[in-house]
C-alpha cells in the first residue's frame, strides 16, 4: 500500500471551492487503487493574513516541507488589488512558498480536449490538436529582483535579473521533457532589448548543444504572443521566463477553452505544488460557478509527476474527457453552438467526475 501526505491549501475566493474537488478526486483515486492519501490543511493568502497577519504562516510552511505534495487553489482579494499602498499582500504568500520550496519550474500543459473545440473564441480549425507544454521559470526574474521606491512616490523599480544557473536548470528540465514529446523546444525571450534575456538565450543555446535530438528555436515574446493565437500547432515545448510565462499562459488558456481548464505543476528541489493557473476570481467567487477542472487536472499532475502514478493520472484524464463528452459544461466552457450541453456549477461538475471515476 502506497501512502502519501498531501497538504491542501485552498486559499481565497474560488480557491477553496475548486480545491475541494481536486481533493475529492484524489480521495476517489486512493479508494479505487488502494492507496492511502493522508490530507492536512494550511492557510495562505488573504485568509492567512486575516487569521495570523502573515500571508504564509510558519505552520503552513512547516507542513508543506513535511508533505509529499501540495494541492493549492488560489490566493488574492480585491481589497489589496484596490489599495496599492498595503504592504502585506496575499500574493507574497505564494511567491514565498515557491521560493522556500525551490519550485523553480512551473509546468503548464495547454491541451485542448476535442470536446471543447467550439468552446474557444479561436476558430476550431486553428486549434484542433493543439498540445503545448510550457516551462515557466518560477523563482527568478523581475518577480524576485530587488524592489525600490522613492519615499516621495516619484519613482519605483523592480530589478529584472537572471543567474545562469537559474536558466540552465529549467532549460535542462524542458529539454528532457521535449525529448519525450515531439522533440521541439521554443525558447521565448526579449533578447533584442533585455540584457537578462541575452543571458537567457546564451545559456539555452549552450544547453541545447547537449540535446542535438531536440529541435531548438528562439522567439521574441511579442511575436510569440501573436504566433500562439495564429498557429498554436507550431509549438511543442515552450521555455520562458517568469513574467513572460505568466502572461503567455493566461493567453494560451484560450487555446484550451478557458482559464478554468489549465492546471500546473510547480517542481524543483523537493515537494511539488500543484495548482490551477487561475486566480481567486472575485467576480464569480461564492456563486458556485467556478470550473473545478483546473484543480482536478492539477490533482492528475500530482499523481503523474509527484507520485509517478501514470495509470491513476490517466484515469482522471479519461473521466474528464468522458464527462465533457456527455455534454456537461460549466459556464466558462459552455458551447453556444450545441443544444445538448448541460450547464452545471462547480459541485455539479465535480460530482460528475467522481461518478465517472467510480464507474470506469
Ligand atoms: P483570475 O484568474 O482570478 O480571473 C480571471 C478571469 O477568469 C475572471 O473573469 C474569472 O472569473 C475567470 N476564471 C478564473 N478561474 C476560473 C474558473 N476556475 N472557472 C471559471 N472562470 C474562471 O485573475 P484576476 O481577476 O486578474 O485576479 C484575481 C485575483 O487573483 C487577484 O488578487 C490576483 O492577484 C489573484 N491571482 C492569484 C493567482 C494564484 O493564486 N495562482 C493567479 C492569478 C491571479
Ligand atoms: C500565477 C499568478 C501569480 C504569478 C501571482 C498571484 C503572484 O498570477 O500563479 O500565475 O504571477 O505567478
Ligand atoms: Mn498568473
């Protein structure tokens, strides 16, 4: 019997609403395959600030270090978004846990389920067969460079900085992954302008020499933003920096139909963290409308990458596919063109997946 300790951090807004279903799916998998998953809970973000004053309490970090994997929802609250002067902010919790756990590689798979071909605002013929794996660097860049501002409020700055070792370690991971896929890697940067991007490109070129079987190309980020929508099928693995990856993957969510479909795995030195790419979505929080599939697919990534449980991960993917095939849709992936789709809320979708898992 395989036993794993999983820390669940729901966070804020729709975070807890969707994470509940990611957890339920893990419970269903444990039951079906005879594993033992032991769950614990931790606070982070606005919820943690309210309870302790700290967006990442020591207790959560300690539990995180002791667990085999972390299932995370989302953090963020409009209160902070409306008031830039607040010094303690929910996002600091997420950035710090990534840094503390050394989670330098954020894998964001963009895979379009055929059933959702017409849910996207992009033409189906452009999208069909799209399958991209983003490697977004997660513990460097302008996110973690020195921050400064003038006391009188006349200027502020964030330092964009990369060290060669930071680029090299994620590049190696991305090339390894490309090797197991269609053997194409596109590194996205802004090397025509930024010094840190020129370092990035030089390091990627050096690493590429160790992977002659992988076709390596480089693209400027502005062009990449356009190419993603023009012809997503040209991409296999995309390797990019923290900020560019953040922006490009939200854009790329439209290739998969919705933000509510995109899962991610943050991995590095130790315990991995599995999370949807979306945020706390205050506009729909508390309404029972959020799509839980991003959390459920994040749970599948935990099974696959964190626990090497490929069969179990495939079972979750198949369940999602079957439920979509039956026509169940949350509003964000509702298809305006087919009459036979059934609109469900967060819990309706979650229940369908659990049932499908049990019967297949
Ligand atoms: P967001 O990702 O929360 O929402 C963007 C849009 O996508 C909204 O219209 C939302 O309703 C929709 N959406 C997101 N997830 C969905 C789902 N599962 N189902 C259906 N629709 C979904 O981004 P935002 O509005 O820019 O940010 C809101 C807050 O979340 C901010 O405070 C931000 O800092 C935070 N945030 C946190 C994370 C994270 O925790 N990883 C990521 C992004 C943003
Ligand atoms: C994400 C989010 C975070 C990021 C924020 C909330 C710090 O947008 O996980 O994509 O920018 O990395
Ligand atoms: Mn983001």
